[in-house]
C-alpha cells in the first residue's frame, strides 16, 4: 500500500520555524521527484518547492526562497521542509506529492502562523 504521511505542522508565531516531514512507504522513494504544495480553505493549490530524486536539484516559489529549505533522506524514505521566518501568509494545509510515472499525495498537515 502506498502511503505518504505528513507531520510537523502546528501553530507558530510570525518569525518562528517549523519542520514538516513526509514519510513515504509502498513505493521506491528515491525514484520519485518530491514536491510540497499548499492550499488555503477556498483557494487553489500553490506549488511551494520540488526536489529531484537524488536531491541534487531543488526549486522554490519566489515568496519562500531564502526562508524554506526542501531536503530528503532516501535511506529513511522521508521528505522534509524546513520553514523559517514564517509569515501569516504561509498559513495553509501543506501536502507532499511524489511524482514519477504516477503521482501520490499525502493527507496534508496544517500550518498556522499567527500571534
């Protein structure tokens, strides 16, 4: 059974940090490009960041560059998103997606940035 399970979300004050994790199982994680997207209630999906299977290439949404870092540990089949200097506009549900021939989605984790 394919599973992607996000964790690490929560409530944080502006300027704070969180690290999201996405634990993968049921497929060959290292063969999949991994992506973080986010969605606010009533809004469309917004792409945040992508990392290639080997981790050599990363890409970021302009508004998170310099604040967020995507990484992966293929030995642990886990994807990460380190989020620093969080802003209220980063409040969203964050999803991880694994993409190769097919795509797999996690269930999402809520991030709320508020004082």
